[in-house]
C-alpha cells in the first residue's frame, strides 16, 4: 500500500487522520478537528503537512484550517461550503481528482449531512475517507440535506468495492449498535454488536470499517430490507433515520 494512514482520537469523539504518500512523502490531513493534536502528531511522526482536505464545513472538521495553514503553509482543498468558516485554496466537488504526490484521490459527492459534503476515495489502496456521511453501523444526521440526497450519497459510497477500508470521523459505533439492534435482528449484526461492545470496553477503536461490513450490518444501508413496504428505498431510509433521531437507548 502506498498510502500510510495515521489515525488518532481528538476532541470528545472525533478521529484525526494524517495520510502520507509513500512515493513522495507528501502529507495531508483529512479534516482539521483539532489543530494542536494534528501538529503534535506531525511532530511525533516527523512529517511535514502539505495539504488539508476538508469533507464539509462543520467546525469539528474545518475549524483548525486557519491555525494549521499558519503553522505549516499547507494548502486547503474542500467543498465550497467550507468558505462559510474558512478560506479555501481549491474548491472541489464530486467527480474532481486530488493528487497527494502519486496518490490519486477521487472526490465523491456525499451530501446530506451538509449539502456540499464530499468524500475522498483512494481506489489504488482501497481506502475511503467519508467524514460524517457513513459511520460504522450508522450515518450522519440530516442537518441540511434531504433523505433522498443522503440515500443517493450512501448508495454511491456503498457501491465502492467491498474490500474498501472506510475511515469515518467519529467513534459512535457502540451507540449506533444499540440502535441497530432495535430495528434489525440479523445474526451478523448481533455478532458485530457484541464485538463492538467488547472492543469499546477494552478502549479500542471501532474505526476503520469496511464497505462489506457496513452492507451486511448497517441498518441505514439495509433500510430497503428492513422497511420493504416503504414507497422507495429513500423512503425506507427516511423511516430508519427518523427512528434513530428519536432513539433513546
């Protein structure tokens, strides 16, 4: 694999991701949840930051842009919505390509959580950085988009190869598992939930995940199977999303 990924916890439940292209040594951060934590990781690794890649505009994803640019001179790439809180050097949207040295990152339209949310896909290394669109056993709240938009985005992500390693931005998996068990009794989900609860008891991360694991157990991707009487797959998703929004478990 030519892309090295360094994952680390920050803030209350975010993950930071530093990625390094093996051929050139160029380094990017996926989002900027905590500038100080990112700078500490760079110092520990002996890496120099070249590029900031934002997935969406929320402060726990782009709030460290200015501080990191001032500290490192890195250029900032992201969807246009990021300019709501910080300037961008390059605006990208679904279908664009970002190069980190020799690593190609394809930009995927992943709106729904926010209207302009994007994801980054490294097809050569079978890696995707999905921000707050898809979570392990969950998906992001619809703060700005519609169920139809989010379902389309989730479908695009789910259409990536099954062996794609998926880096999502939060450690929400235990709470997601509790909800999933309330709407789905699939044996695969029960087994995965037990593993998730055990991992969290040991203080271990449950991120990254894989496309295959999410297709098999994530209730939002399985929504049409769980709600077969819904008018459409997007309506089925909307029903599951509404249930999660009101879940108290």
